[in-house]
């Protein structure tokens, strides 16, 4: 067994907020397996809750990987299983929308990978630099890439929250991935999109730099 070169300190929290009566987020922190994730359900009560919980429960069985590729293979296998279960639930609900966005951090030895689908995000604080690692899968980002709207228009675009990918919605799990090497004192932040509506990036960076993960 390879001895991990890094120790991880983890914090996790979720909040229903002041608008909705229930919380459709689920999260998983499993440092021994090298897995952290946040899933944000869509489709309303019973549907969104089910989708995000199904993803977290499926990934929790990933076990102890023997390499970075093995961890990724195990992760994608469990994600495919969750995707199928969510689609079955949609059929039981007469084709209702059932799905969840996903962001996951996978680590093994000195390697990391970020896997995502939808507009939940992962940020990395490294050497005083705080940057978004993931790219939102949503309508407004597609329009920005095409040059159809400006960044100023994007900030108030009426359909800026319409996502273009989610687990359980398409024929197969549609994810993107970024991989790299871990560095000492790296701090990753995984969250569902609601956070950015209330907290600016510089504020997040300050909190992560000053506080322990759970306090942040």
C-alpha cells in the first residue's frame, strides 16, 4: 500500500437557506478513499433530493483504490450506476425531470482530478492565488463562449441559471475533468451554485486563507 504524501483536513456543511422549505444538496467526504463531492438536486422535492442522495450513496462505495487511474475508474463506474438509478426514478415519475449537478475531487498519492457536470463549482487556493477550476455547464456560459453576449450581459441574463448538463438527465453521464499534481497547502472548495449568489470570490479566498476548513 502506498503511503499518502499528504494529510487532508476537511470541513463540510449545507444550509437550506431562507427561500426553500427543503435542501436538495448532498455531499460526501471520504479522505481515506480520496473522494470529496457535492451534488445539487434538480426537479423539486423527492426528485432533486433523490438524485443528489443517490449519487453520494453510490460514490461512497468506491473503496480503497490502488492508483489514480483505478480511483477514477471506480468513481466513474459508481457514477454510471447512480445515473441509471436516477433515470429509473424519472420513468417511475412519468418522465419527470430528475437529476443533479455534480462536482468531485479525487486524490491519490500526489495526483488530483476534478470531475463535474452542471454549474456546481470547484475552486483552488494555491500560493495565494484563488481560481475557479471547473467551467460551468450552463446556457449563459455557452453564449459567452460563442460571443453572443458580453460578460456584462451575462451578469443579469434572465436564463443564467439554466444548466446544460446534469447527472441522470442525458443518455449517459456527461462530465468534464481536469487533472494535475497536488502541492503542499492546496485548499479546494467544492460548492453548489447558490454560494456565488451571496459570496464574492475575494471573500471566499479570505475565509479559506484565514480559517480552518470547518470554520470557513
